[in-house]
């Protein structure tokens, strides 16, 4: 087998030396990958800069507020009504940014990172849907054209590169008479076939995994997400093998190189273009995106309805959420007349109700999002490209689930702020710098989101690989020099038709 | 002779098993995409109608209300779903669906479909436009790449010429046959659109019909350009295999790779500011104006002095009108000027990106067709911006009416408990979006339109030259 591989490699080398097209395609592939990496770095830098700037702005605000506490002033000189010892003013000045920092591997994929928000200013009024107001500025026209990222190059262009390098697998041998020579010399066609597949796999695998590792290397992913880098490399290797097996399957059944090229091109169109696009269309039809009416209702009519009710109406819900308040000093005024109650404290009851309102609206939005993603995940069974896109964007932390995780993380932070404020108000606490810092500390620092490749995606690729191998083996079991059963679809079929021109 | 050649080509296409297979798949995809698209569009239209009705009902349900409270209660403008969005979704998934209309702020369009979907949204949606733009040309390539090269290899071209067919006639009948095949798909899309419209009961109104007709015209031109390209390459190529390789590479380059590269380069050449920088600059300019809610603001004091002189009184309390309404309107007008300046600068950058894309469309007719298709379907950026501008005009008018009522409706300064009547609130009309006419839509894509026409003419000239010198034997 080793000598067979060496023979095929030598033959391949000579073909490469004579074929400018192959060299040009390889260079274009590497060039596209390099450009995608540089473009990805630019995008990640823009994202990172926005996150850093937001954090710095919050830090400046906090430093200024601490200075006011230290100097004993009530608040800013130009805002005499501010009293930092009061809970809601302390909270107002304790705002800080919550952000999702890009994973290093975000250099390799854009995913949905440019259509979802990364930064949000968190105070007690913040809702998770405010994240959507902070999406970076973008041009829908260029966004709709698709992203030229490394994942696009490795998952969509790689099969085309393989098509150019391997479209004449076995048909070349048939057309050049090599098959007859092999047949006469009693050499194993199966071994020759395997050797050609191995050489093809190496030729495509090296630049593909190489580009991935270069992308990971320049982004610094080896020091932060080494496991994800190697997981991605393994997944891409499997993707390459699945396509090699597909090329083999076509080569084993189709007898002419032109028909083989056409079949592979159609396969590529089907799995990289039609299946994902069809999946998108069907997902949008089954779970329409609509007009986010949960949110529009929450920010307007339902919020207005809250203001039509007395704050006391929300007390049972607040006490159910924070039972400790029942025994706090201010709780003794629960049944007191309005004149004895403090409206500045009662205001927090309504604010908690508003928080619950926005949370419920976002949960409805998120549940529809999850339904859409589940449908999209099903589409990967029809296309290894879809499986690879979803898996690699997940690793890069630019998938919808990662951004949703960030939005969902906002909710408990706002709730914790409200809990601390309610506790402070019900216990008549005055806010000093320590309490202010405690409010600030509730907001976690910028975090990275992302995940690992799901088991389903691996199974999808293995299934495709196994199916392609099975088809290839079945094709090889036919008498090698017999005509293809698909000859009627071959390029020569048209030539055999009899027509008369009168 | 021409008739006989055409019959021959039709017969060959009819017998082509690859066409039966791929054509069948394309037809099924067209039907599925049309049905799925129609379902999405109808669901969106139903939800929009419900949302619009609810928003209006909530507005009316305010009853007697302080005008400024009503201004903060605000409204929403919901982007309508065009009937032709099922033909070409365009940039709709990347454009928000609603705008919050309220006092003190010009809000952006929010809630894009892309922001609520998986990363798969990057790979596009299978609407009829995608089928006509990408898949039907692929079918034409697969079926037609050997139309001349293959017959030359078999020697049949020579036979036909011996039988009296001219070279040009051979070339043009083969082109016409391919184009005719492409037009069959086009007719199918047109029929499907009309059938869906009739089935759902909505029908297609006259402006939409005009747009459908224009769309069909654009795609007819596109398919003619593709048919000409296929026949020319088939005529010039060494053999059918070379023709197929060349056409496939051209298709992949023009339809898949080039648009992404063009989009990236256009964005890099005229980078947009980050949202943070954009908002910070706008906020800084906004703060230079007066603050209608802050009576201590120096600029408010100056305005107050001016109004006091105008009414001949010395104290705000003595004014026969409500000064708060006047100061808030001044505040709005200043804000409008700031927003116009900043959003205007942003739109200039977006225009520059669009111009760059249109320039690329001069080189790549596939991008020209894409731009034209989106414009005619009403799903391009220009339509999205048109909606945004009308919504903003409505918002300004709404807030101006409310401030005017606050100022001159019968209340006095600082009387925040005063309420405008229900009749006044009900008298404010709802937002109704009027889409641009076909002429306006076409005017915005004049460069791609000229590019498509120029490409078709150029290919016709090349085709005529190629046909006249058609090689009958293999080189």
C-alpha cells in the first residue's frame, strides 16, 4: 500500500507541475483564507475596542462617584437634587457596562456577531431587550451579501478546491488508459483508489487545517481556548474526509471526468447553497420572526398599565420573590395609609414589576429563537456544510446561543440590583461608598461566551462519511471498466441522441 | 431553416435527461420556496396588522391625557411586508421591523430577523429570486455547456451546415432555446406569484403588478445574458469539458465569491463609526442645545425671556399659554437638527458603500441583477430607509402637535396635570407608510440597470461575432 501511495503521489506531483489551474486554485484558496483571517482580526478588534471603551467609561463614572463619596458631597455640583446617600441615586451612579468579549476564535467566524449587541449599560431599569438597541452600526446591504470569514472559506470553498483536485478520480485513469494497464497488471484497483483518496485528503487537509491553525494562532486562541482550537481542527479534518469520501463515491460510480465534475458541482450546490437556504426559508415560515409584539407591548401598554395601579398591588409578588423583606422595618407600614408611606421606597415595588414584565417578554422571544435554532439544527442532517457552520460558529462564540446566553445573564444582575435596593430601602439604609461598591460589584466583568461542538454535529459528519464510503465501496464492487449505470445522465448521452434536421 | 433548428434544439432539450432531473429539482425548489415565502410573508402581514391595530387602540385608549405624557407613551411604526417580499427577501432579514416613536429621540429601526435566528441566516434564504439568480443559470450551464462544443465534437455542426443552416442561425437558435428554457422557469415564478395572490384572496394591486412585470423583465434580461454567455463559451471552448469548467468557475466566482468580497471591500473602504462613537458624538452635540425639561437651563431662560417680552408679562405664571410646550418644542427642533446632521453623515457613508457595490455590479451582472431585484421587490436598503424617513417625519409631526397642544391647548405653565381631550388624541392620524413609486425605486438603481443592459448588449455583439465565425471542427 505504501508503494502504491508513493506511486500515486509521484503521478500527482507530475500532474501538478503541468497544471497551472491546480496551483492557481490552491493559491487562491490560501489567499482567500489569509484575507478572511485579516478581515476577522479587524472585526474582532472593533468589537473588543467597543467593549473596552464601554468598560473604561463606566470605570471613569465610578471613580468620580467614589470621589464624591470621599469628599462628602451629596452629588454633582450641577445637579443639586442628587443625594448619593439615597438608594436610587447611588444605584443610578453605579451603572456599569455588561459586555460579551470576543473569543479569540471569533477571528475565524462572524456568525451573528454583527447583528446582535455586545454591550449594555446596566442599571435597575435595564432590560435584556435593551441589548438589541446596542447592536453595532452595519450596512444591511453588505450584511445580506454574506460574510467572507474563515469559516466560509473552509466550509464552502474547500469542497470546490477538492472538486478541482479530485473531480477526475478514477475517470482520469479510465480516460488515460491507466485503468486498463492496472487491470492487465492485476494491480488492485481498490488500493489504487484508496491511495488516490489518501493523497487527495492530504493535499486538501494540510491547507485547510493549516489555515484554521494559523487563524487560531494569530488570534491568540491557543492560550485561551486551546481545546476549542483542536476540536475545530478535528472537526474540519472530519469535514475534509467526508468530502474526500464524497469525491470517491462519485469517482467510483461515474465514468467520465466531466460528468464527475458536474455531479460534484451539483452536490456542492445542493449541500452548501440549497439545503441551508431552504432550511432558512422553512424555519422562517414555521416560526416567523414577526414584530416582537411581546416587547412592544411590554415597553408601552403593559408598562402604562403598571403605572395605573398603586405600588401596593405589586407587594405580594415582591415579597414572594424576596421573603426577607416581610420582616424588615419598613414592612410595618405595609397596611398603613398612603400618607404614612414613602413613595420613594414604594417606587421600587413597581420597578420590580417592570423588571418581571420585560423578563417575561424576553423569555417569549428567546423561546421562539430556540425553536428556530432547533429547526436549523435539523438541517445539518441534510448538509455537512450546515453542520460545520453551526459547529464552528459555536466554538467561536458568535452563534445565537452564545449571544442569547449574554442577554439572559443580564436578567439576574438587574434582579440582584433590585433585590439589594429593596433590601436597603426596607431597612432604611443610607448608602456609603461600601454600599455603592457592592452595587457596582453585582455586575460581572466582560465575559466570553461560546461552547463546544455538539455531539449531533460530529454524528452528522460521521454519518455523511460512512454513507459516502459505503457508496464508494459499492461502486468499486462493480466491474471497473463497465459503463456507469448513470450513463444516461452523462455528458455523452446527448451526443447519442438521434435527431434530423430537414 | 430557423424553425427546423429551433425544433431540433427543443427536441434535444426535451430528451435531455439531465435537464429532466435538474429542471425537476429546480421546479420543486421554486414551488417550495414560493410556498414557504408566501407563508412567512402572510404570517408577518397578519402580525403587523394586529400590531398596528393594537397600537392604535392603545393610543386611543389613553383618553384625556397630558400631551407630553402622550408623547412619552408614543407609538410604533411597523415596517410593512411588501407582497413581493416572497419573491425576493432582499435585505429584509437584516433590517429592523419596527421603530419606537417617542419624544426626545430619533430611534433606529429595531428587531431584525437576523438577530433572532441562528448563524444559518448568513447563508441566505431560498426565495424565487435566489432560484432565478443562481440555480436557473446553473441549470442552463449544465444543459447548455455542450450545446455547440458537444455538437462540434460529434461532427454534427458540420452536418447541419451542409444541410443549409448558417453559422449565425445555429448560434442564435441554440441561444434562443436556452433562453426559452430559462423563460419557462420565469413564467412559472410569475404564475406562482399570481396564483398565490389569488389563492390567499388578497390579489395583486396595480403597482405590485407593475413591479412584478418589471422584475420579470429584469430576470428575462439576466437569463438572456446567461444564455448568451453559455453559448459563447461553448462556441469558443476547446471542448465541452473546458466549456463546463469555465462556466462553473465563472458562476461560482460571480455568484458566490465576488459578492462577499465586494461587500467586505465596500465596508472596509468607507467604514462606519462604531455605535458607541456615533452615539457619543450625537449626545455631545445634543447636550449643547437647550434642555426642555430643565427650567434652570440657561438657554431655556433665554427663550423664556423672549416669550415673556412677546406676551408683555414679567412672569411665566402670567403667560396665557403654557411655556413648557414651547420650550419642549424648541428642544425637539434642536434635537432634530442634531439627528439630521449625524444620521445624514451616516447615510452618506452608507451611500458611499452602496455606490461601491453598484460599481462592482458594472463588472458583475449577477450583482446588478440582485440590486435590481431587491429594488423592484421593495426589499432593498433604499426602501428600508424610505420607511425610516417617513416614520421620522411622522414622529416629528406627532411630537410637534402634542407640544403645540401643551403650549396653546388651554393649559398654563407648570400645569403638568392638564389633560388634552380624547377628541384631540383621536384626531392625531395613525402612521401610514406610502411606499415609493416604481419610477422612484428604479431611479435609485440606475447604475445596475444600465450595467445589465450594457452587459446584455455587449454579449449580444460578442455572440453575433462568435456566431458568424463559428468553428465547425475541433481545433
